[in-house]
C-alpha cells in the first residue's frame, strides 16, 4: 500500500476526510518525465458507443464532420471536437488511441468483449477488468472492496462472486445496506457481534475447525467497512462545494460530477478498481444535440478528475481510462444520427503506467478505416493490465483450477507503456 493511502486511512480514522490539498499550481501541468505502475484504476465506460468523430478524432472539412468544429489541443497538430475544450487543454496529460478496432457491433457482445478482453462464450463467463484486478491485487489490509462499480451490475464470472464489484446505485448513499436500522444502536450492534464471535469460537473448539474464526474475521472486516467514511452518505455540495462545481455539478443532472468525485474518494481510500457507467451514447437519432449535452459532463468530469488526482499526489498511482463499447459511423444517417461502427473508435488514458502526451494510431481522412497501428480489444486489455503490474504472459488458474488467460492473445502496446 502506498504511503499516501496509508496516510489517508490514518487521517480518516482520526477524524474525517482530509481537506483539498494546497499543491503548488505551477507543478500541476509539469510534463511527466517518468511513469510508475498504477496501483488503482478508474474506468469511465461510455455505454452505447460514443462517436469518435464528434469527440476525440474529428474530421474537419469532410462529409463525415457533421455540425461540430474541431479545436486545437495542447498537443501540436492534434484536434478534438469543440465540446471537450477542457480535455483539449489537458491533452499533454493524455494518451489518445485513435485506432481501436473490434469485430463486435452488437451492444451486449461488444460490452462483454470490452469488459473482459475475450469474445463472448456462453460456456465460460470471463471476468471483467475490475474482477481480474481484484483477484490478483486485492490488499487484505484494506477494509474496502477491491472493485466498486458505479451504476452497473455484473454477472458472476469464473472467479466467483467474491471478486465481483460492490455496486453503488445511489451515489449520495453508497452503502444503504450497511446502515443500521432506525432505533438500532451501535451498542446493540457491538453486543451482537460479540455474541456471534463467541458462537464462532465455540464452534471451532467443538469441531476442531477454523471456519468460525474465518467468519469472525470476515464479520469484523465488514463492520470496519460499514464505518469507513467513504461509504457513509455524502453530499459534495455541502462537503466540497467548490470542487464539486469544478467537476460539473451544474451540468445536466450532475451525475458525472458526483461519479467522478466519488471515484477519486474510493481510490484514495484504497479501492483498486472503480468503474463508472455513463450511458446515453447510442445516438442513432439526433446525434449532435445528444453528444453536445453528454460531452459537457464528460469534459468537466474527467478533466477535473485528472487535476484532482494530480493535486493530491495520486495521478501517478492511478490509471484513468475512458472508452466505450464501439464507435459510430462516419456517415450521418437520415435521422441526423450515427449508427454502430466497431471498425474504428477511440479511447483516452492518463495517469500511472502510461506514456502521455501522444496520439497512437490514425484513422483515414473520412474516418472510415484505420490508416495505421490498429489496436485490438485484447491488446488494449493487455496494456491496462501491464500498466497495473500484471504479467500478461503468465499462466493463471481460476479458483476452480481452470487455466485462465487474462486476455484472448492480447499483447501490451509498448508505445503506451512507461518505464
């Protein structure tokens, strides 16, 4: 566990979350001269498939361009679409992949592939990225789940439910099931836990077992999680109003602002993998109005998340990934929309383990095909795993003894990896 996270946990135990850091602003945008392996990951998953042409791979002065303009970014010669200006200003903190390609154009199959790095197989439920990270890198000293999902439930994989996510459905009250019923006091809870531990101890003594002790340790850990500040009801408008506004509290319904701020708090508390599900990108109709609206939240949420992690000394330890299930067609349909297009799409990466300030891959002038450096989904997964210190070439075995490859023959993208 990193020193910064230990300090955070000690501080919260002593009396609440630390205040916003006082880092020197001139250091915030210093170039990353070297990278570290990431200790945690925040995945912003754009459900429905965002239009790459209307976000991070614009095609100005072509029939594919649509109604949006292209704007300059911090990287010379690199342009983004007009509705992500803050991310454009942070482009030197990003690695932009413009040549992702997939064979899956169906929502369910594409989501499965993007989450697991394997083509869907009804006979074998492969684990999602977060489950694999939890399986390989969970820290037993940390009393928070290794994998937390904001807004998305997952099917149980070959790894079993113990490596599935803790799902947050209500960001303002992340763990309602851990809240004591009204009128049920902490003293009463303590008496019940003491009685349960006594029962477990007598069971072990009578049957020469360690099961009771295991249950006691699990119960104690769950109780510590119940009392963790990061799982208490939380209103950023009261606790951190200025920061919350920077995240985009007033944009749309403030969902992305709350989700990104919650993700930062979770990794700060020791969670290894956080996924944010941000839907609405299935823009077969009225693409441009929808993308403009969605991009406003995305732009403020991710850009402030990167700044916030930097200011707290967590960016080099935290991998930030933004990707969808596929892209959208260069051709604009009769409903002023764009349809499914897995042939070419884009992703953003930042933070730990990644060489930033670059664009990898290129699509053709009209965006209809990859011009150079295609990146498969298994390769993308292999890169994320490698950035987090997992060995792709190693043979792993699931809890039931079956051989489990982390990806379907994926190879890490060396151009993106630091160190």
